C-alpha cells in the first residue's frame, strides 16, 4: 500500500528474526540483533533521511538508531511499541511491559530466566495458542498460520538495556516521534501504550480502533494511512 502511494519501503528482519539467517546463539549482544538496521542507516548518503517505524520490541531498536544517526531520521514512528526516554535506562520501558504480561495468563508463552527468576526474563517464545488469543486475536486466520511458520525464540538483552546513557537528549531527543496506539492490543494494552507516551512525550499520537498487537495485519489500511500522514507532515 505504501509503495503504491509512491513511498520507498525497506522492511527489515533483525538478527535471528523472521527469515534473517542468524540464529539466536549468534547474537552475543544487542548490537548484533540491531545490525541489519545499523548497517542500512550507515549505508545511507549523508543527505538522505528516512522515517523509522518500530513495532513492539522494534521500538527499542529504532531508538538506538536515532541516537546513532539523528541527522538521517526525519521522524520515528512507534507502532504499539516499547518507547524509552533519555532519562532512564531503556530496560525501564521493557520491564514495565514484562511486569504486566506475566500478570496475565501465559498459556503456552514460555519465558526463560537465565539470570535468575529474581531478574527480568532473558528469552521468550510465543506459543501458537498465546499468539492467537493475545497477539493476533483480530487478525485473519491465514496471517496467524503464516506467523506460526516464522516463529522463533526471542532474546531481550536486558543487561545491555540496563546501561546508563544509551540515549541522549541531544541525539535521540532531537528526533520527532509519533506513537500509534492500538486500542485492542491485548499484549501491550492501551493503558501501557499511553504510559509510554506520558513517560516519553511525543510530538504526535494517533489511535487505531479495532487493532490487535499486529496492527499491520488486523488494520493494514489504517496503519498505512497513519504512516502516510506522518510522511506528509515531516517530509
């Protein structure tokens, strides 16, 4: 839809995600996970700017890219995503979601605690039952089936995210940010998304009703409309 509207779109699979060839054992650090986006940003000419879009944990990764390449980013869009601020470790934003998720029924959602149960989980694997009930509950059945074929264990890199000064006001804070709230997201509920906006105020916020956590599947036209509006405003 975005391409038909004349936009250049570059979807990326981050390290050990989707069809990325790396495995989770290849990821020694957060920078390994973020490498596909970091490499893309580094390859852009100095006079070329992009709009970054991060979904879910992708909000962490675009935040780091904003810090490293602030002059190459027109705006950053957080689609029901973790959105940190520059005053606290990024882990604060991620842990806020963890605490809410584990308070709900987990079904076949597996959390691994390699650093001890008193610390945040290090790995996660969404089971098909959890995905259908909590993540894709408003999406088409064929989208759920496709997602299950691409399902891979995730790694959170909480030690890396607990470091101070990963983000600064001068770099990360200089980039315009937009948050897209998905009202019917059961994984990152509306109240959590609004907390992210209050904790790290954005230049703009949009709301999509009837969107589950995978809004690009449950409400693709509405997501594209929001992104087109962002492009028109900031380009």
